[in-house]
C-alpha cells in the first residue's frame, strides 16, 4: 500500500494544509443535472478540492476533500449531497 502524504498543497502558493481526506466520514456527490456551473462550491471549498475544468465544469478531487460539507451548504441549486463514505456515489 502506498504511503500517504498527510499534507495537501494549496494552489501554487507553497502553502499546505493537513490532509484529512483519509479521515473523511461524508463525501460530497455532485448532481451534474442540477449544476448551473456557477463556481460557488469551488470558491468556498477551504482546501481547494473542487477544481474548474477548461469547459467550465466543476470536479471534486476526493484525494483532498475532507468532507466538511461547505460546498453542499453553499450550492444555490442543492446540486451537492453529502453521503456517507463508502455509500453510493
Ligand atoms: S455551487 Fe452547485 S451549481 Fe454552482 S458549480 Fe458548484 S455544484 Fe454547480
Ligand atoms: S466537502 Fe468541504 S473539502 Fe470537500 S469539496 Fe466540499 S467544501 Fe471542499
């Protein structure tokens, strides 16, 4: 089993946060059919685990997501649901 690094780089600023992804209890699941691509989830995620792609889609990086639920709370379309880790995607 590969050894995990318990730090997460934040953008290109040489800043790091403790990697809590391995301790996550809930994970955010995005319903793309509800998403209006506003980017609020990316803006509010404290560890920048949500990234925007070139075609303005938003993607959750589960290696970094700590399951705090802020993205789900801030999404104006309720397009993100927090589900128990290990449950259905
Ligand atoms: S906040 Fe909600 S609607 Fe906006 S990009 Fe994120 S998932 Fe889509
Ligand atoms: S649950 Fe928290 S850490 Fe994970 S993507 Fe949402 S805001 Fe970011």
